[in-house]
């Protein structure tokens, strides 16, 4: 998923502001997303940066309903060049 493995800037939804009251200083914050699944995104609570290999991380589930906006840097990949459509005749031996 596009959010996984990136530092994402979140804006809490009204429901998220109520549910997470006191956990974050502001209604917008940046965190590293370790995993995204059907429940929401698992964010690294202890750090805004990507985790260090071998270092323990504290993860928290941020449900999909708890944020209204997720902002990330994205660079589009170059399109894959495809060959012409059709059959190629093989030489007879």
C-alpha cells in the first residue's frame, strides 16, 4: 500500500480528535507508517522517522476513521515501454 514504509503527515478527523484526545499535541502530526491493513495504519509512536533495524518500536493503530487527510511525498514511476502488439513470425528451419 502507498502509505506503508513512509513518513506521513496526518490530520485527525473529528472522531479521531475525540478518540485520541491527549495523545497528540495538535490535530496534525507526522509519523512513520510501519504497516497499513484493513483496520487502519500502524504508526511508530516513538519516532517521526523510519525505525532503526534491530531497535524496538512502539506501534499504535490509527484507524481509518480517525484521520481525514494523509499527505505524503510521491514520485510517479516512469511508464514501462511495451513492444508492438501482434504476432512475430518465427523463421522455418
